[in-house]
């Protein structure tokens, strides 16, 4: 059954039906930049002039040939004495804990020759071992060349001894004068750290530990305090849930300090009890993009709808149509339903009370201890500073001057503190304000422990010696508590002694090996209160206005802790597909009303209007505006975590929105915007790679059809196998072959399964692929020029529930205003614009490793060929960069190296300095200019896995192959399954048998080794 939905990737594609063809025509029109390649005789290593060179060779592709032959030579020296635990060429793995003050994950750290190069999920940790894009990218933050490299005193390099003398002097003076000593730290759920601070306070009785987080979850913690009687966030498990209703809560993102995507994906498995997801929100969030039904309302209307749902649930009545529909569904599901809310304390309190009324089984009673910010306590601390009561202030890698909404006032008040010591990683605002600076050790250089939730104890261990003269806060506290050069200042010994009291009978070494362990802490949450009247009053006090703003965190940037990480800055946002920016999102109708424009120039590059935004008396200048399909009219969105000054060249990207955030309320009313008359150049990748054909690239089906209609039904089949009519009758497309097939049943034959129903678009797989395969960062300018180097991309498709006649109208070239001004549905009502509230599908696309690969037949030098294990290979030293293969690839997954990205000042990212290059994987060649590159299905890892099993005289287990493919191993939702098709018990073989399976562009006969599963939507189609 053909889809009756129209799919589009952007508003511009919707307005211009011919845009797809224009993109395809422009894809290979750029001439090879001969000037860049050959203009510098020194760089080319040749004394021949460019003029003579071209005179001899006569065509510009010679530049690429030269580039492919000229690889840089770097001299190395061998080990003098080889460490006993390091075998060259063999990786070591260490279980550890990723925690940077914002994100947490139990992980396995892959090291090569003593260098951490890759972060993998710890399978023993279950949900707590799942890694997001930021966790995957954190290994690059270790090798940040912009880090503070040694202690500083009054702006000059100094020794730890001198700095410690200064700090101890200040501590003694404050103690004698009765002044307060404040350690201002991010939330730090470490039992050993807290024990150490208690001992520190015993020596300095006026010491106080104050928590400050840039993104503090203050509203959630306040709501938990009221409802559960404890300042701990509740933990939910959606595996037994059949209905989720979310009000502004991005539960697949950074909601309540822990994403629910793993249990969400389990509950979303298609079937009679498949989870139904309703989202009520203003911004198009990652969670909203995955919803079955999405109501787009401005923040004031979201608040009103939540109150009406609460009234209906507790026995009242409501005249609100949307609220009534939602309440009826909640009542029907009872304890198998759950409600989430975000934006303010009142919203969260009502959500908790609704769940209590429903008796929701999603509420586990477990507590999340990762966040413990107390706004009242922080305000009290500010009062101490302003009153001159603080003698010593020590900041533990936090920067309130940047992220506190009254940061400038805080900066001025620091003049009243005699001793300001910053434990910092960058030369940020706190660095500049402090007299003494101690470089903070990266988590990969540190010992530590974390108690993330009820009954769980996780250990952190260093996987590399400290690269520079840095020190973790615990080491400093020991020195300041015990005195310099004290034998008891070894934090490893201190941690080991305290951990033994927590671990019970488990040895410390065994606990380190596990990474994550059982804790004796039995704290649980239960409903003990909640003032619904007060919550309703708070939500009602939010005054509706013409424009209302929602602040949020991006999946790439989070709170901005890793803002100087180029992998994260370049990672495209899953919704907008824009990189290297934050921006104001606005609805298409509001944009038209206010004269805001997004235009494509002749090179299909997006330009947008720039505005100044004012709210609560604060003005943020020069914000670019992105017109976002699905944004509620009257609402705006802006991401936090950008615009960091003095934190590295990469961090100074975008605008700082923290001055608008009071730490509690993510929504603001009475917002004004004013056009500046200037335009902003966006760097987006959504319209760069145009697949051959546009018919059902990303398939979807309603749950009712999936359950009740045979997938191959002659008339209504929703995934009918493709057949060709031949002289022998109708034959399945996979059975028709122009070539003789070779035997691929001897040894493994790899396939990759991708379930569109499970993929949330989070991007963790993209960063995992980048880390594993040395994919370079190219920068905003090159992204804008359509020269990204990603081996894996996640295409985002919008789809609109329109009738076939509308689709036909678009194909006939009717302009959008004409079409939707006159079109009516069957009930006689005007049709909505497709961009008003589209559905969203995320589709990961990498090399499809076609058994009949179009790229292989056109390569003039046989640089690309097919292997018996199903992988499409690339021999980079053969490639001369003709780009024939990219032109012939229908999936547009091949990338051309325009430049040498390493050791090139034009691309001043991690590959351009010795420290940054330490992250490179030695098992994968660093490609140079002039060659094509693409996904290899991590062949270096699959071969290592096969060889390891061969040495041990055993078969490879299915899980080993899954772990050897970077994208599949990093996927938190199980959307990607990688394995051996010749193993009849393998998971990928089971996935192959699904009736939802289909191939991308199967009709052209490429016979890929990657297959997809149709997305199922759990709703009644209207």
C-alpha cells in the first residue's frame, strides 16, 4: 500500500518541488581547488612551479593524484623499556565512570599504548552504562590543547607548592577571623568526596560546601522535596508502561539528569501493548519528534492544559478538548500510564500528583543523587559574599560569572573575598577573577567514586597519567587538610579505604574491574505531600504574551561543560540539522508575521535573519533565527550552553543564553525581538546529500495496520516485497541478478539492521563512528560548503498527514500558499500547512555495503571492491580521487577529502596539534587529501574479533560482533544490530526475518547489506 503522506526535509523543499533536482545537479559541480592544493610549493614538497606542473599534466585532477601520493612522514621512537601491561597493537580496556558535573555513565575506556582513544558503554551497568553523544565525545576533551596546563598565581605560572602555601595561609586567616570558607562545586554525588570534606570542615569549622550547577534542575528538586520529602530526583522505568504523556519534558534528552531512552525503546517495540507517546510542547524537541501524537502549544497554553488534565484526573471536569482527550486516555490505561512535566516547579508537582493518582508502575521509588543544587542555600552564599563574610572561596570547575543569570553582579562581589582560588580547566571568567588557579584533572586522569542512584556504587580510575600539571579537588583538599608533603595525601589510598566500607565483601580490585557495584544505600522515595493548589496558582501566574520563550539544552552541547569540544560543536542538531550554532527557533507563521526570513542562496546554503531578544529586562544581541517546522505559534526556543568566552576558540560559538535563565523556570513570557537587518550564515547538512529517488525512503505504518493487515497483502500491504515481472513471472527483487553470485556462506557475512522505530536521533552513533575511525572535524565554513566528512549521518524527515491529492498538487508545482489556501479535507475544514506540525522520522544512513555496489564498477583504479564478508572495501593508497564512485552512489555516503585536515592551520581543531592527535585510533589510517572515504563497518574491529577467537580456538559469539561495530555498540536504544548472517542464532538473522524489514532504494538492485525496519506509529489515523 503506497503511503499517502508527503515527506520533506525542509520548508524550502516543500515550497520548491524542483529543489531536489537542483541539489542533485549541484552536488558535484565544484571544481577541484587547485589553488589550495598546489599554490604552496613548500607544502607540496616540490620545487616545480604550479605553472610548470599544470603545463605538464594539463588537468586539475592531477592535484588529487599528487595529494594521494604525498602522505606526511612523522618520525617516531620506540619504547626504551616496554611497560609489562602494554602490548603494541593490542588495546586495553578499563572500567570507569564518566562524570563531568553534568553527565554520568558507567563506561569502558579503550586505550592504545597508554592513550585513551574510545569510550564504550559498560554492558554490566545496564541503563547506567548507556552513553550519549557527550559521553562518547568526552575522550577528546582529555586532549584539549586549550586547557590550563599548570598552576597559576596572579596570572603567572607557579608551582603547586607556592599555590598551596597561599591557600593554606588564607584558610588559617579565615579560620582565625571567623570568616567563612566556601567550596563552590558542581553537584558531586561522591561519598568519598563528601567524607573528605567533612574532615576538612573539622579542621576549618567555618567551611561550607555549596553546590552550584549551570543547569541546576532546581525546579525538579524543589518539586521532589515537596512531594517526596527528599531533594532527590525520582527514577522511572517505562518497560511496563503503555502510555506516556509529556508536558514540555524532554525525557529522551536531559530531563531530570537521566534519559529514559533505553526503557522507552523497549516499551516501543511494535505489538498489542506498544507504548503510546503523547507530547504537549512548544519547541520541537527530540522527545516530541519521537511522539505518536504531538500537540504544539505555546508555554502558557501548555500550563493551562496540564492544569486541566490534573483537574480531570482527580475527579473534576474540563471543557478543554485536548485536556479531555488526554485525561480519558490516562484513565483508560490507569497504572500503566505516566505523566512527565518540565519548565517550572508547579508543573513537576502536578505531574507527580497525577502519577500518584494513577498509581503509575513507571515510578520505581529509586532516587537519583546526581543533582543536589539548593537555590535557597546558593542565595544565602551570595549574601555572605556581598556582606564580606567569605574569607576564602574555592570554585571546583564551575563558572557562575558565565552561567549565573546575574553573573556580572557576582563578578563584582568577588572583590570582597580576600582569597579566590579557581580549580578550573580553562582560562574562563573564574580563572580571570581568581588570584590562584589549579588546573583540574580530567575524569580520565582521576580516581573517584559516584553513587548515582539507590543501591549503586560506581568507581572511577585513571586510564592515563596526568598529561599536564593538574590535580583533582580531592587531592587539593587532602593537602590543605593534612599539610604539604604529608604521607596521607595520597587520594588513591584514601578512596580505597573508604570504598571498602561501602563495598562490603567485594574487594577493591574486583570493584574496579566491575566498574559498577551494589551499594548498601537503600534510600527510596514515596509520595508524602504535594500542594496542588499552590502548583495550579504558580502555573496560572505565568502570564500569556504575544511571544513566549522556552530555554533548553541540546543533545550535543548540554549545559556547555564540553563547549570547547569540536566533535560536539560540529555534531548536527537532530531536529534542525544545523551545526556550529545556537539560534532562536520560530514557527513559520510567526516568521512570516514578523518578517523573519530563512533563504537558500545559489549554493543551497541557508542564510537567516538576526535579531536582538529582550526578556525580563535582559537583552541578548545578535541571535540568528531558524524557522522550525512544528514550533508552536507564539513561542520561541533558544539553547543554553553556547557563547563561552576565554574557554578555547571552539567554545566561543553562538550566544550565551544563561542571562535569561533564573535557574528554575525554563519558560519566559513577554519576550520581544527586534530585527537587526543583518543576516547569519548557517552551517547545515540536511540538504547536502540527495538520495536517488524519493519514494518511501523512510517507511512508516499505523499500529492498527501493522497488527491487522498482512504486510504483503495484495491491496493493503504496508511493506509489500518488491517484485519484478520477468519472462519467468514475478520474482522477488533480491532473486534477480545480472551476475553470478559467489559463495558467501563460508565464514561470517556481515549485515547491519536499523530499526526506525527505536532510533531517537540522539547522535551517539555519529560521535562513536568519528572516534573509532578518525573522522576529521572540518569546521563551519566547510560544513556550509557541503564538505562534511561524516561516515554516518542521521537524516531527519518530516512527514505530513495529507491526502494524495495534496501530494499530487505539490508535484504539479502549485505554490504552498495557493495549495493550502484552497485545499479542504473531507470534513470541509481547511487543511493545515504541512510545516505546522509534521511527524518526524530519523534514519541513520551509512555506506550500505551493497553486494552489487555501483561504486565498484566505475572506479578506474579498483580502489573500492567487495569482500567475501559483505563489506565494501576502500584501498586509500590506490584512490586517485576521481569521485566517480560518489557520483554513482545512490545513497550519497562517500566523502571526498578536499584538504589534509591534520597538521593544517586552516583546520585548527584536534588534528592540528600534538595533544589532539593523541585521540587518533592507530588501527585506522588517517586519510589525506584527494581520496574518497566512507564507512568500513569497522573492519579493523571485526577482523580483530575474528583473530582473537581464532587464537583461542573458538567461535565468535554474536555479542562480540555487536560490540565491534562502533555505531551499534554506542546505540542506547538497540536500534542498530550488527552481526553475522551466517550464524543462524545471531540477532541480526532474527531481525532479518521481521516483516518490517526493507531495503533502501531496493528497486535499483544494489542489494545492500544494511536493512531497515518500518517505523510504527501508535495512534488512530484521522
